[in-house]
C-alpha cells in the first residue's frame, strides 16, 4: 500500500473516464451559523476545470471514503481534519467499477483556507445558492440530493 496508489484514470462501464483507480471521495463542508458550504473553483487543467466543485479526489487502496475526503480537503484547501465533524457519508455515484462517495461535514468556525495548484479559489457560498454556480458535471447531477440531505442533517438550513 503506497500513498497515492489510487491516482490514475479508469475506463468505466458507463462509458466515461473517471479519476481514481479505487474510486473517489469528496466533502461538502458546511458552516451552519452562516448557512454556507465551501466551494472551490477547479483549475483549468483539472478534470472539469473552470467549474465549481467540492474538495475531493482519488481514494487510495487503504483509505475509507471519509479518510480520503478529509485528506483531499487538507491537501487542496489546507483544512485540518480535526476541525471537521463528519455527519454523513453517502455513496451517490456508483457505476460498479467506479464510485464516488460524498461526505458531509461541518465546522464550528470558518478555517483559514490555502488553495493548492488544483484550485483557482475557494469561497463559502450560501447553501441555497450553490446550485446557481457552474458546477462540475458530476456534482451538478447530485447537488439536489446533497442539498436535501444538508437541510435534513444540519439544523437551521
């Protein structure tokens, strides 16, 4: 088991290529007091570049979906896992040979952000306005379900 052993493209049975040899995971991070979610504008060179998404990426063979999502959050935006309370993990995209887990987490205060080369910027967006952004196609397909889950799981949204 090596770090980053999940990096790579897979030809999926759905007819598309997906990043993550062992699947992928990402996190919708919510700050309940401001009713905002952390969104990142993906760098042009990335898959789905120049669209808004959530921190996420390939799972390594030894990681759970939650571990992968929290690692990606730290790598891409500098948010430490000890600042996050994970409240939900759901498999929203399952193609058999490839899957994407969406983790939902909350933070008590908005942490300082530092983007890496995969992101142009990161901002906190009102949860009810996320759907108005030019979302990454994969996120756009499931955002309605995620938003419904947020309303059910996060008090006051």
